[in-house]
């Protein structure tokens, strides 16, 4: 089942629609690229709707890109029961197949979505060609951010209350948002608050999860991106991922947790170069 794209959908996407999977409605967006390079699947952070990825998608020219709202977030329906990352990885794989992308794909995950991207690479190695992990960690055994910051992430209030977001964004996200209040307002304009239960399910999906025991088994060439000013996922977590994944390399971005948006042009250039190296093989 597909529905017409909402009028407010960012112009960067060519298609925004909803697809049903056994009662679970999953909203996705696709930007069509040129050539026959594998499409890039974007896995977003906790509570974040796909519109928030528009600056990065706009900066990443030429390649087909697919993003989606996790169940209970944005335009995706709230599931009846809690789920684990493996479930979302299966949904994402099936979404790509139904969209006609049944060959190799590249996967980029941000924060919570970085855990999902690792799970996809592990569960579907025959599908995942290249992996990009941004502002993320190995899960339960990560080096945690500041407790005052993590407490604020336990609630979706920042997505629902613009005044609260303006007050706490510099502390919880760091980087450019500490220096430019205008960036916070531009970010806030694209927020669609997640459902409270959907946010809780997302938190529960990574409860007790870790990739630490099997990172050494990932064979995909991997680009690890870490923010040097990230209060949520300290940069040392990126170094851990890059050390444990056999074919990984690390790039440190001089920005905070949302560097994929606040440093979109620079990050897109790094990602494009990394993916293009695979296209040439």
C-alpha cells in the first residue's frame, strides 16, 4: 500500500509514501540518483523523523538514497508490541526489496540508527556492501556520555517542546549548535514529534544490545564518523568501532552529535568519496 506524499515533505526527496508490512505501516522517502551504483539506506537516530535528514541528502548528490521512519516515529504507525533491532533490520531489508533494490545496498546509520546499521550488516552480509557508522557505538558496553545529557534523552520532550529544545540543544548535542542558535531553529522546523510509546519501544529495542561480540566478524568496508564535541556518544566510541571492525577507518568531525546535519556538506563529501571507492571495484 502506498499513499501520496504529504505536502510538507522536503523537496529534496522525489518520493514520500507509506508501505504496509503485515499491519505495520512504514513511511519512507526516496531520492533517485544517477547511474547504477548501489542505493544508500539511511537509518536515523532515536525519535527522529526522516525530514531531519534532508540537509545531508541534499548535500549527497548523484546517488539513490532511501530513508524511513522507524515504527512509532514520524509517519510510521506504532507497533502493537515491543521489538528488537533484528525486527527493524528485517523491515528495512524488505522495504528495499519492495522498492526494487534487491541487490547490493550501502547502509548508513546515525546514533541509534548506527546500531541498526551494524545489525543489518551482520544479519544481511550478502546485501550490505559498504557501511557508514556516524555518532554511534557498540551499544551496552559503550563509553557513555555525560549523565546529565543522557537523562534528557530518556524523554522525547525535546521533540515536542520547541522552547525546551532551544534551551537544552547546546548541552545535549554540542558542536555547532552551541555556537549558532539559528541552527537549532532550522532543525526544529522539520521535527515531527514521535509517539510516546514509539519512543519507548525504540529505547527498549537497544536495551541490553551490543555488537561488541561480533564486530570482528563484519567484513564490509566501513567508514566510522565521530564528532569530537559529541556529548552523547564520546568520540572514543568511534575509535573502538574502527579498531574492532576489520576493514574500518575512522574520521573525526569537529562538531557535535548532529554533525551529519550541521556539517552536512563536509560529511556528505566524505561519505560520497568512501562509497565511490566501492563503485570503482
